[in-house]
C-alpha cells in the first residue's frame, strides 16, 4: 500500500468525529483568511474531505477542490452538489486548468506524502497555473527535527481546547498499532528544513517566505507563502 491507497478509505487518523469537524473547520477558516478578494479563483490541492469548503467558497468566485482519492472525491461531490462555486477535480485534472488562471493555490498537509520528484512537479505545475500576482501556500510542512511526541503534544493541546481529550488519548494509542503507523514506518514522511523549502521554491521561479503561523493546530510545523518571482521584480521597479 502507498499513501494514495491509504487515503482512499476510511482511516483512523481522526480520533473522533468532533476532532475531524474541528480540524476541518480550523483549516477552512485559515484558508478563507488567505483569499485576496471575492473575485478570486482558488485551488485547494489535496483537500481531503474539506467538510467546510462551502465556508471558503463564500469568500471567492470559484473554489476547486482537488484530491487524488476517488472515495474522497465521491464524498465531496455528494456534499457540495448544487454549490455553483465549488468544482471537484482529481489531481490529474489540475494540469488541464488554464495557464495563469488561479489567484491562490493551497497545498496543506500533503507535501509529507509526496516523493521529492512529485513535490518538484507540483511546484512547477503551481507556478504555471498561478496568475502573476497569485500566491502558493504550502502548509503543515514537517521539519526534520520534529518528533511524533511533538505532534502528539500538539494534538492533545488541541483536544483539550476542543473538548475531545479522552478520545484523543485513546486515538493516539490506537494509531500506534494502526495501518497508518505501519505505512509511515515502511514509506516514511517527507521532512524539509526551511532552507530546503525556500531553495525548492526558488528553483521553479517563486519568491517564498515562511508564514508567521502554520495552517491548523500544530505550530511546530511550517507554512510558506510563495509568489511568482516576476511579480516581485515588477513591483520593485515601481
């Protein structure tokens, strides 16, 4: 099994239904805060179940939800059928979007599941699809020095605040013996330093910077905001 197969099923990654709801509500709020204008065209790449995508869609003209897992896309289509602002795509559909057509691309909690070649290809694709003043946001990047214990502490803190501490403790114990743990040990999760992410983004024509806070609850991980380098060069001439 690879990561794509893993996510194409019901998984125990959320310790309870409340955990899942609060997670997706927080992510939706964070993404909504990144949208530059009501006319923006937005792509959430690797969106997962995106339970509150309708909230994001109220802030923009068009929201593309893209995910590689057929089961996830089926659920997204069922959930948001009838919402004229939301379009569900497979990741294979994204290359067919018009060049320079997107104002914002968000890639949250996905990079860790990609090979380096896949990550480079996604960065190049994003550069092609963004408008000259668009933004690429990479969220939940795992630095090399972070440990599972740090992630567990962040989850328990989130659970304490969100009122699902008991299920979080039980869920952490369950995850230790789950398929997620096994595939993580076999395949691993990609981890990058700040310098490595910056270099990768610059290599494909972005001017990146690390955001003040990470998307979501785990502030030991990193978020980066990148814009096409040409846009900055043009502004510097003014």
